[in-house]
């Protein structure tokens, strides 16, 4: 069983990878390894099974399709004993397209995992029906917990948690709050990310800014409010995206001087 390294998702899209596998009627397993790990099995051009650490079947497939980072590998002629997906590939990809559009709307209300929500202070006395899942979110949205912390607390897939929060925002029951903890923690300097991206460009080329943005999204942080105590970890995680060992060392050496400015 031959394994083929396809590259990084920062340079590829799962949609294009799958399209090629389906058109060529390949059989095997597409593995994505990064912050999370997932697998999509294809059999003679059909998508038959998918799994992540949290789900399997269609829900796992849709979750994986939303990932932006990770290494992609394809192992030829590897069949799955499980058949958790029966929907034709064309309909499955169409379903992903609809979810992608839905996620774009949700992202407008919930820009990142570091966003903080609280019970709405609006004076709306209209009675509303609340589901059990929505009650779980309302109990956790205390104006201090980030979306990332709420997702971890409920133990749901990220999409389900985001959608439930979005529904509560649309219903006027939750509103975005300022994270008071940001006032207390020290942030990186204004030049930190521009200097870092310049050094990353030297070893990765024009995709460097995209890699930085994807890493920020992964950890639920923003350039505008990035904590200084996370700077070293962030540089280390960026270096892991550099395949060439010599270039990786060059970047780490250059980044060390940038980190020194933050101390």
C-alpha cells in the first residue's frame, strides 16, 4: 500500500484533492494530520466513510472539509470495513457547499474562538422557546468565557457549538462582550507580526501571511490582541509548517531575535 504525501492544506484545498480522487475513481484513504486528525475513505470514486476524534460519517466529513491546516496523505488501495456514508459524492459535496455558506454567515457574528459572549442586556420581554442545547450554552456564556472555552466545556464539534451560539445571538439572547482579561495580559508589540511574516516569507514564499492567519485561527487569537506569553509557542508552531530542515533552522534563528524584542 503506497502512501503519497500531497502537501499542506495552506497550499491546497480538500475540495480539489477529493475532486481529483473521485474523477480518477481512486480507492484509498485520505488522511489529514494537524491540530486534529481525520480520515476520508474513497472506494472506486465514491466517498464511503469518514472519521475524526469526535465523529464519524457525514458529520465527520463535513467537519474535515472545514479544516484549513494540516498535512495531507493518501494511502492507495486501502479499503474501509465501515460504510458510514451512503449519500452520493455529488450530493455530499453540495451539502458541504451549503454548510460553507452557512459558516460564512456565522463567522460574521462569531469572528474567532477568542470571542466572548454574555446574556443580552436588551430589554426584550418577548417569550422565546429555548432548546436543551441552547440552555447549555446560555449557562456558560457569562461574559468571561471565550467561545473556545465554551466549545471545550460542552464537548461538542465546533460547528454545532458555533451554530448554537449564532442562533442565540440571532434570537437576541446573547451579545458580544469585551474580554476583560485582555486588559490584564501583556500583548505583543505592533511590529511583531510584520517582522515575523517577513522572515517566514524568506523560507516559505508568498503563502507566509496565509499560514500565519490560519495558525491564529487555530488557537483562537488575533493579531490585535495577541498575548506576549504565547509568542514563543506561536513561533514554534509556525516552524513546524516548514518542511525543509535547513530553512526551518534559519527561521527559528531569525525569529529568536524578534522574540527577544518582546521581553
